[in-house]
C-alpha cells in the first residue's frame, strides 16, 4: 500500500465543513463528545474517561506521523465549532480480522449534529482524499449491527458488508469494505 510522507493532516474544505488536524484547544470538545453516552453507545458501550480521550487524541497525531494518514477534527465552517472527527486508522485491534494492515475508516459526531448530513459530507471528503492522495486499494470499517445510521452512511459511501466478526468484547460486529474506484 502506498505510504504518504505526510506528517500532519491536510486541511479539506466542503460546503459546510473544515476537516483539519486536531489542535490542543480541540481537546475539551473532543473529551466532552467521547464522554457522551449517546455518542459512545455503539462504539465502546460506555462513555470515555478524560484519560481515554487524551490517549485517543494523542493517537490521532501519531497516526499522521507514523502512517501518513489519520483522523481529522471536523469543524463547522460558519461557526468554527468542533462537531466531530473522521478519518482512517490502524489501531491493531485485538480482534480476528480476515486481513490486517488495512486502513479502517471511523467517525464520531457530537449528538447535536446527528441527522443533519454532516457525517455524510465529511465522509465523502475524507474518501475523496483517500482515493486521490493516499490511493488505498481497500479500506474497512467495523460497525455494530444495531448502529443503523452508521451502516446507512457506510453503504451510501460505497462500503459493503464483507463479514461478521467478533468485536473486542466478543459480540458480533459487521466488517465493511470499500474498494477504491478504478478511475481514481
């Protein structure tokens, strides 16, 4: 898989959003989002502690440095408010994946913007970058079976269910895959 020499997240703009690297002043909003039980319900099944959010925040910077890809902070263009994060990771999850080393797409958004199309807009921008710059031949995402909004979002973006695997807690989760379009 081609590796970018990028050490920081590039800035991407859409009609309503700015995707950019996380900054230190994003941390309070990031920690508040991950402490919200509605946001974490299908991701970790419990709110994150401040320490867990801090470790997540540091992993984001590390991904860009080591892997050449990672997560973006998602900001509203009109207000500059942090509303979520989206991107790619290789978390080396302790689960049995059919293929290892593939970038895993992921996203989380603050509750107040759920259902407003921001996640779809951000994911389209994120995947356009991946297709044009990173040129990943295949990306994956892991989604809990009851998370219907994320499943719909992934499917609209071109992900298809490839398998059911055991998640970190042993419960079944869906493994979705997306192949880079041939013309990209």
